[in-house]
């Protein structure tokens, strides 16, 4: 099925010795929370770091993150309770050691942010105001300006970066592929850096002793998504081409509530709104979550998303509604000033109107398989944040654990890279040869929108084996003429990466013949104990390697 994808090692033909070279100790690919935190750590003690950003930081998934950062810091809360909520949401697939690290070190990560001057919302007494979101048994989510936490986090980390000696920031720079030296006598390949494309300077090779992937998720593989345009799964696709193990790709998290107004972007309406008491109602005003789950609107988001899909089918409608009209008007305005402003642009006043919402693809739970220090299955390659998979989220990520993940595992990956910085790394000759394409020109926009629609309709919130088979055939067909092409700018490479992500997700979803967490198979509606395992794939594999979910993850 993945033949056309598996055949491509590099996206473009090149000869390394003919391109400009840059050298560094640590190359960090991605400048969201995980990348920034990793870079800061890797450069501590004088390490040299190149921090690569694909687009403007304001357009990153981190900057768009709303709800906040979950950390067990409020009076009466505990690490154990946060671990329990994370594990319950993860539906039997959480890696216990990863959850422990995430939650325990998450508290220190938040303390560090406070030291670095990050602003969080406070109550009238000046104490941090903790919010509550789906799946959390307590108020434990730190937030800024209501639901603009990601923006302030980016401001805070971006202010720290220039103060750390040794970080060179390369903006508008697209990483095409990881460079590898083929296996030595032990058969292991080693990552030596990346080939990149800069909007002004063109192609160049960055040789690095360690490379950290922190390039985010692949929400753009879906027609409906909360993710920014940059979220095209480039890191996952390039790691797969380089031979790294990738895992748990059947688990794409859908956020239940994105604004559903014709012409608006699929703007996330934070779960924090339900945390403040918003109801979800259908077009007849019926509050359907009350009969759907004991936590009603605050059930884990996979439960809420499926209940919405079910309700839309029953009522033959396009949207359900958030109803906040019973909440204190001024209190709501104070808590969510940005949301109130954004809704006003569509003539919606939450004190008077229902807010139309619909689920969208939100967070890529699976990713490049790592241990607890970000080490992937390839030497020289680390990964952190949404592009990675430590097993901490299991089959369903708990709300507001993702910025936390970027902070905790970004720091760990940076520290690991710093330890490797002394190892010498000489450049080598790498030649990528690709035959001339056999196929005619391609309408990139058409391929991208077809694959995004197919993913949304058939590899979305509910799935069936028959539909997944159809989508797999489509990917095989699209792959033959899309992976065959040689592009010379990011738009083409992004479509090739989206195709790779979509095909890998579809293959993984076909393989998992059960329902668990965010992965719902109508033809296999129950969890199956035989699938209490992670599934990892490598380029060329026909079956996954299973990793026991309760073990510490080893790459
Ligand atoms: C939200 O604000 O609802 C999103 C938070 C998250 O994805 O964790």
C-alpha cells in the first residue's frame, strides 16, 4: 500500500558537497513550545544551537493554544490525581513512566515559567486562578487572558531565547529531510542534520551532532482542523523517510468545539468555556451530554466529540451549540475577553446568542517514537512535543497536557542533546538521485483538498474497515503520481508530507480492529485486550512492532 511512499528516501535530488554547509552542535527543527524549550536547554553551558522556524511564530500551534497548562499546583490537588486523570483519559494505553515524568516535572516547568516572567490569570487576591477542563477532576489549568495561554507562552519563551548565548535563529526555513549515514556494522543509521530550504537563501545543509525534531503535528491532514497552516506533519514524514520508528498514528484527537460559521476559520472554542459551565445543546435546545456521560459537558473530549457526531446525524444538522446565556454576563466577558471579541466579528453575543460549534481534528497523539529523554530509534535524532510519541497520552490526551508535554519533554530532549554535544561529527558525501517524474503536472491544491476531505470523512471521529480500505486504495493511487514528482518549493513538499501522514494514519487505523480512546471503529465498537499495546511502524514494514503499554517505552 505504501510502496510509492516507502520508495522515497529524500524529497529532492541533491549532492551534499555542492550545497552551502552550516555546522552546529544541536539543530532544533520547530520553534513552538517544545522547540524553544529544547533550544534553551541545549544551549545551556555554552552549546551551539540552530533553531529552525518554518513560519511566523504567531502562526504556530503553540501560539494558537488556548485553554492552558495543566499542573497539579492548586491547594488540595496532587500529582497522583493528575496522573489518575491523565491515565483514565488515555484508555489503557498510557505509559506509566511517561505520565509520571509529565505530571511530576510539569509542576517544576510551571515554576520555571513563573520565574521567567510568564503571566497567568489571577483571582482577586492575586493567587493563580486555576480553570477546569474535560477529564480533569479538579481545577488545575493555568491560563492567560482567559484562553490566550499559548500566545503568552510564546512571548515568554521567545524573550528568553536571545538571552541564552549560543542560539542562532533561522526563521522562514523549511526542513526537507533528515540526513543519515547508512548503518554501520551494528546496522544502525545515524542522523547527521538536515537539508533545509530558506525563502531567501535557498537550499543548505545543516550538519549537527544532535537533531531535535519539534515540528508539531499533522492536523492539516484533515479538512476540518483547529491547527494552523504549518501543521503539515513534516517532521513525522521526514523521520519516517529516514527510517525512524513512528507509532500510535491511529490516534488523532478531535476537539469537540470549534466555531462553525460559514466563512470563519475553524476557530477553537476552548474547553475552558465548558469548564466555566457552558452547556452543549442541539438545534432543539436539548442538553444532550447530560444523558451521555456522568461528567456531562466535561466528559473526555473523545466522548463529547462522538456524542456531537451522533447528535448531528440524529438531528440532520451541521452544528450543535454552546449555550452560556445562563452564566454571569460580565464574569464571562472578563474570563474570555478574546472570545467575546472574536464572536462579535460574526455578530454573535454569547450573552444573547447560541454559539454554533462542530468537532475538528486537533492534536496528533501518535508520532515519532521516543524514550523519556526524547531519543528516537535513530542515533543522533531526538524528538519532543506533538511530533513525538512517548506514550504519555495513551489513546486520548487529557486537555491542557500538551503545552505541558512540550515544556517537560522539550527540556529533557535539550538536555540529552547537550550531553551528546562533545561527540565529533564530520560531514560526509550524500547523494540523492531521483528519476525524472513519469507523470504530468499536478494540481497540488486539488490533491491536498481531496486527501483532507477523505481523511475527514473516513479516517475521522468514527471509522469502519470498509471505508479505511477505500481510503488506503486512494492513497496508493495518489501516492503513485504525487510521490513521483520533484518539487522546488514548500507547497509541494508539504503535500507530499501530508500524503505520507494520511497514509500512515490510515494504515494504523486499519490495523487497530478495536475501539479505544479517540479511535472509534464502528465495525469493532469495543476495546479488545489484545490491542492494549502501542503499534510502531518503520519504512518498509508490513506489520507493526507492538510495545506493551505498561512498559517504559524503549525506542
Ligand atoms: C482548549 O482550550 O480546549 C484546548 C486545550 C488543549 O487542547 O489541551
